[in-house]
C-alpha cells in the first residue's frame, strides 16, 4: 500500500526529471533560423528625377521611395509616368531594388508598355505578359522603334497620341 509520502516523493522525482530536461533544452544553443528570401514588393508611384539628374525615385502618395537596380536605370526614360514597380527591399538602405516595372499612365492617359513589333504588316505592342495591342496608323517616328521597349498612349480608335522609348537597345531589323 502506498502512503501519501511515497506518492508525493514519486511525483517530485518525476517533476525534477522533467524540469532538468526542459532547462537543458532552453539553455542549450539554438539552431540558426532558416534563411528567408527577401519579400517581393509591388509599389505604384510617379517616377521622379531630381533637378540635378540624380537617380530616379518614386513619389508614393507624397512619400519618396528610392529605387536602384537594373529596372531603376530604365525609369529615367519615363520621368513623370505612373508605374508599377516590382522588386525587393534593400535591408541596408531601404531602397526598392527594381527587377521590373510597367508604365501605367503617362501625361494623365492610360499607357501601354511593351516591345513594338511588326506582325503581318501590322504594328503591335507586346506587353510583358504577352498581350498584344494592335496599333492603327502609327507615326513614322514610332515605326522606327520596332524591337525596342516603348510606352504609348492612344485615343480610342485613333493613332497613338504620344510615345516614348523605355529601352534604347538596338532595334531589330524587320
């Protein structure tokens, strides 16, 4: 037959054994956390270039977001445009490292952003997601840009209102 003292002693012994194990687990070295990839960010804003020609940045609701990286270099060519920039945050300086961007609005008008192509005697803008936007009666200046990434605004049913070159790479021969 067990006495109250025997039960209390057994309980205390079991608790002490568990307590030691828990203490060792907590005070021992912890493994390093698993590496994490930088979170991807989508930032919509207006491309701003400083008066001194400094690096582009984005005006996002009155706040300045500094940008860097390959995509940021091309942003110089779309100053004043509203863009959607995709990239990751630089943990050291807080800048957005731009991987790619899309021109959404230029001069208050919806803009198309893509590579100008000639298909079956028709000019089209092929967007990054491979959508095609057919152009009615493009200007000679625009047709000279085949193979380059351009932005353009257009009026419904009329030729493009304006355009600009985003990437000045060598145009492809047609």
